[in-house]
């Protein structure tokens, strides 16, 4: 049996990642962006990416939609990897927000 903390070499099919982040400031406020990405999508070069879409948390009287694809897997040691993401939300209430960072580590080192 493989537990959550055991080293996992290679690619783990169908895994997802969570993320807890804030958008950048626009129009004097931020939104929380609480996300779970799609299951892993293998790429030609042997890595994988994840798609995601959803709404940032309703704050300052409005929300924003987003749809994005992550970068490739980045190994972070101990059999885990993360992905970088960088995207803009839709324009609502006359402004948009940038969201960028890395998601939570998931099993597999590629
Ligand atoms: Fe991944
Ligand atoms: Fe906003």
C-alpha cells in the first residue's frame, strides 16, 4: 500500500491539485481563488498539464470567471510535483484581476 507520504516515482494518472490563493489587487480589492483543477492531461513531451475554470469568491459585490491551463509538472522533491499558473479573470465591474503562483503538491515526480 502506498500512503500519502511515500515517494511516488513517475506519473500518477488522473491526479488533481488544489490551490488556495488570492488574486492581485484591482479596483482596490482582491478575491480569494479556491480551486481544484481537472485530472492530469498528458502532453507530447511526457509531462502533463491541468485545465481549470470557475469563479473567484464573491467579494466587493461581484465575482469574476476564469478559465486557464497550467504549465508542465515541476518536481519539488519527495515524489511530488506542482504546476505554475498565470492568468487573468474576466472583466466584471469594470476591472479584472491577475492570478499567478503554484498549486498544492500532488503525488508523482513528473
Ligand atoms: Fe499535476
Ligand atoms: Fe474584482
